[in-house]
C-alpha cells in the first residue's frame, strides 16, 4: 500500500486514505494530515533501514565466522536489538494497516452484519485497552532501566535506547486501535462504510 503524496491545495488526501481503508482520522486539518503522512513515511523508512541493517549484519557475521574463522562479538547483540526494533516497528505499521491476523470464526457463527460490526468495535476497543495497558508497563520498565543505568555488554550502549522502542511502539499501536475503534463505532452507529 503506497502512501499518497503530501497534500497540495485543493487535494483531499484524507479521501485517498479513506479509499485505502487505513487508520487515518477523518477531518484532520492540513498541517495534522501532513504530520500524519510524514509519521507513516518515517515508519516505513525505519522498517527498511532496520531490515537492511539486519541482513547486512547477519551476512557479515556468517562471512566472518565461516569464511574468515573470526567472530565479530558485538554483531549478535546488534542483530538482536535490531530485530527487536524491527518487530515492534513492524507491529506499529501492521496496526496502522489493519493487517491483523484473523481466523474469521465470527463471520461463520454470526451472520448478521450489525453483529459483525459490534464485535469489531469490541475487538478494537479491547485491543486499544490492552496496548495502552502494556504501554504503561513498558514505560515503567523504561524508567526502571534508566534509573539503573544499565549498559549492553558488548556494544556498550545504554539499554534505555533499546527499551525505548517498547513504550513508543505500544503507544502508537494504542493510538491506531483507538482510531480504528472510533471509525468502527461511527460505522456501526451511522450505518455506512468508513475508512
């Protein structure tokens, strides 16, 4: 799914997002929509950079270990931290795209569309509450790590840099689930399909 261009005068980017069916709040002012789009572009850039770094580090590790008989000790730790960040940024982006895994059992049991919509609102609300609750826990953990001043063993970076991805990603996921809940609730109450 490609992002639309930065909004120009007379062009309604929110309508483009609505047609794509993603979690963009309707009625955003132009400046907020521009920030929203840049945030999404930054997410994608971080995903590409982390994925590329991960592949290059694993490749370098394999080459150094099996061809040169030399281990680069810090590479395994860097791969672990990069993979952690990649997973969480991917989860953020998957939440924005509404790329959730679904078994579709609800559609089999309940055949009425209104029931599907009501259960969708409930599922989104529960997901928002769970992501928010986990974000609070992750924030507490980040504060604990900062107070302890822990540093990674091999690379020597502050562990707070690594742990910071947890509350950040969970807060963004919570935001996306709140938006999804609001849009689904509006769809249920108004009775027409929205983004």
